[in-house]
C-alpha cells in the first residue's frame, strides 16, 4: 500500500516517484509552481549570483525529471491532473527562459554590448 500525501486533510496517495517528497501529484505540482514563482521574482532583476543561478538550474532539471517520471509512470491521471502537469512543465520552462533572459541582461549591462 502507498503512502498518503503529507498535506493535512489530503487523502491522495503518493506515487513512487514522489515518495521522497511525500506529496500527491496535485500538491507536488502546486508546491513546484509556488517555488518557481519565487525564483522568477528572485531572478527578474538579474541580480542573482552565479551560484544561485546554478542552484536554480539544478532545481529545474531535477524537478522536471521527477515530474516526467510521474507523468509517464503509468499512473491513472485525470484529465485535470494531466493539464496541471503540462502547466507545471510550462512553468519550469518559463523559469528557465526567465533565467536565460536575466543572464543576457546582466551580461549586456556589464560589458555595454550584446554577448556573442
């Protein structure tokens, strides 16, 4: 028998790919969306140090891979959960794009010309 989601009041099971987080698919995606929003705000001005940018890239990679394992594991997912997973992938992609744009702006600002 699977583990229940750790969120109070949630009766959904935790899939194997999320056992470490102890979250159901819905609460994992909600948590991931919230984390991505915080990181987008953090990087929006282009002031995040290189080390923090590497941490964010690692976060995107690890959580994207975990989400892919959940989505392709053969779990029975409702259409709403499938849509939520796709939306969360888009959020991860937007965070990555935001980080790239932030790097471009900060590179331009330091050198006075566009990076090659």
